[in-house]
């Protein structure tokens, strides 16, 4: 059951509880009043008969059965009805407790889902950061290699210009040019991967902000 429906049901149950409590208290008072009134009438009957004796026991019994018995029967009906209302009130209390428990469980479920979602986001961000750090380390290493190739190529080209054309030197320059080209391609691939990782991190942070 949705949390707002449980709260509405609990709110509606509160006035019913108050009405039942007042009705139970009122009927209980009237029931005890009838019992007390029956006792008073019983003593009044004894006084009216001039005391109890073997001669007036029948009259006193008839009096009790007619007047006092009617009052006590009515009070018994009140007590039975009060017991019924008490059971109904207990059911209302149980409904309120059950609604509160459902609301608490729904809240805990929402918090658990949110915590799980946040944990997954943290893992994704940490994974993206780890990939970025590893890529940066490779980027620095390859950049140093490319710079080393360029320095060697500059020296070899300068030597070639100084000494003139040499087939062996030309082949070495070509090999270094190929290696440099290969490393530059690696640099471009790493940069593209870093852009993708940074874009993914930005999307994750945007979702977390939402």
C-alpha cells in the first residue's frame, strides 16, 4: 500500500478512536449507575417491606425480578455492548499500528534503494577515476617516448644534412618515423578515451545531482 494512502487511513481512524473511547466511557458510567441504582432499589424494597422475613420473601423476590432485575439486565446489555466497542477500538489501534509499520517499511525500502543507487554511482565514479589515472600514466609515458623519438630524429636529420644522403641513415630515420607515428596514434586513442571517461563522470554526477 502506498505511504500516502496509509497516512490517510491512519488519519481517518483517529476520529473513530475518539468517538469510540467517549462512547465506551459514557456507556460504562451508565452501566455502573444502573447497577448502583438496582442496589439502592433493593435496599429500598427491603425497607418498604419492613425487613426480610419468611412471609415477605416472595414479595421481595418479585420486586427484585421486576424492578431491580430490569435495571441489572439493562446494565448487562450496556456491559456487553461496551465489550463489543472495546474489541472494535482494539482493531482500530491495530490498523493504526499496521499503517505505521507499513509506512516505516516503505521508508526503509526507499532509503535502502537510495543507498544501493549511491553505492553503485560511487563504484562507477571510482572505476572511471581509476581508468583515467591509468590512462594518464600511459599518456605521460608515450608522450616522453614521442619526445625522445623527435629528439633523435632531429639529430639524425641534422647529421644527414651534414654528411649527405646515406641509405642506412635514411632507413633508420624511416623506422623512427613509423614508431613515432604509431605512438602518436596511441596518444590520440588515449585522449579520446579520456574524453569518454570524463563525459561519463559528468553524466554520473548530473544524475546524482538530480
